[in-house]
């Protein structure tokens, strides 16, 4: 695995991606499952640039609170700035497998595209379970990257690019095993829903095209993938977009579960 570097440059790219129409839709789906209510305490594990934290603060109101945890100090700085002036928010720098929070301190927790990066998924699940009270809800969102269908006139190069992109994750197909692993950890009422993100539109609002700068930068810095090939891959996608021939599709998965008394 050769993970992404979550620095200032990546934070800027995520600002664009997180404002896109497709990612706004994803946040709505997460909020629908989490069901945060006024006065509740919510934990965001892997909060990134803090969009969920900021919007959840509006949902829980002044009598509730939100805590964001992330391993990247650069991401936390962006997240803290986004929620600046809000008295009922806190941020902690930590790995998802060792959360600096009290047992059962939250009514709900979410973790969006975080567990797929973990080499010890069970440790991350145990920490999520530990953090919520009995009856507390947890929502997890991850992508099965093997479901990606992406048009190219050079399918061999596309296959090489996608397999190289897989290297940024510990488990590119985590959703295939996540539900039974949640149940084995102690979650009850585990549910899974798949959501297609598909577009024939080359637009920063579409998930596939919004990812192109992120993937290109990753491939250019990756051992074994030539920067010129990465640039050619991205250039072809832009050309296909100009010709009205762009196509991208993938399936992303929403998991939910309930704690019945902690880990």
C-alpha cells in the first residue's frame, strides 16, 4: 500500500471534491442514516476538511456538540477553520484505531471513506462501537473500487491506472466483507445499501471527473507508474469530456449499525 499524502495540497483538492454535487448527495445519504437530532453528541472519525462536522453542528444545535478526529494536522487545521467560532465543537489528532474519546460518550458516530485505509479494520470498528452509548448509531461509508467502470480508448492504460490507484488503500473492496465484520464486532441491526455514482458528464460536480486531479497527482508520484503516462491518462479523459464521450460509474456503500452496550 502506498497511501495518499494528506497535506495542504490534498486538502485544497478535497475542498473542490467535497463541494461537488455528487459528494453533496453522499453527505445527504449519510445524514439520512445517522439521523442526528438537536442536543445530541456526534463523533466524526476521519473528519478530513470538516464539512460533515460543520453541517452536523447545525443539525444538533447549540445544545448538542460534534467532535472531529483525523490523523492529518493539515486536514484538522482546515476543519477547525471551517467551524471557527462555534463553541460546541472539538478536534483531536489521532488514528482511527485509537480514538481519544470516552467510552459511550456519543449518541452517533460516522466514518466516511476511512476504514478502507486501515490495515486493522476490526480495531477501527471496535473503537467506533466503544465511542457510542447503548442504542447509539454508527454510519460507515466506503467504496468498492472494483466496481469502477471507466471509459477509455486505451483500456490497457486504464486498467494499469486503476490497479495503481488501488495501491492507496489497504482494502479497495472492503464493502464486500464489512457487514459480517461489523456484526462480529458487536454491532446489531447492521444494514447495507449500495448507491451508484454514474455520469456521462465531464464536470467538477460529477464524482468521476472531480477525482481526476487527485488520481493524476497520486499516479505521478507513485513508483512504477510513469508521470508521462499519468498525464496522458488525464489528458485523454479531458479530451473525451470535450467530445461528449466521458463515462464513469462506481458503487459506493452505506453501512449502519447500532450499539447494544459497547465493545
